[in-house]
C-alpha cells in the first residue's frame, strides 16, 4: 500500500510538443505496484495548456482546482472544480487554464500506457 502526500511528490514538466506551462505529478504508477491504473495530477499555470492531442487509451479526469477549458468536438468547453470527464480513446482533447490561478486536475489512465 502506498500512502503519500501529493505535496511530497515531485512535479515534472510536461515535455510534449504544444504543452505550455504545464507540470505533472505521478501520484500512483506501476512503480508503486499498481497493475491496472496510473493516477497523475496535472497543474496548468495561468496562460498555460496541455497539447491538443489524442492517443489510443481512455482518460478519466477529476477537476480539483481553478477554472479551465477542455477541447471537445471542435470547441472549448468550460470546466470547474468538482467536474468529472470521460475522454474515450482516440478522441482529440486539450486542457487550458482559463483563470489567473493554477488549474489542477487528476487524470487516470491504463497503467500500461504510463511511462514511469
């Protein structure tokens, strides 16, 4: 069993083309013995965004803090703390910070796609 404070997990810069002012914390991964899911927490700085992209696996998202948008079917849709999202495999998506404070969300993906 792993029990940790998110404040103790180091943040890593998101290194994908098109990412701007975005960091990720690898909260639970295969390194922790998790065989099925990886839990990541993203923080997007004001004016920042994840890249517009797609991939062959689903996401489950929980918005934790701040105000943001998600690219959905060709337009940006507002999302806020407490919102949950399911993004199917291969659906194009992007998250943007829409405020002047950090935008944080938790993202779950199949463990086999998480690079530890």
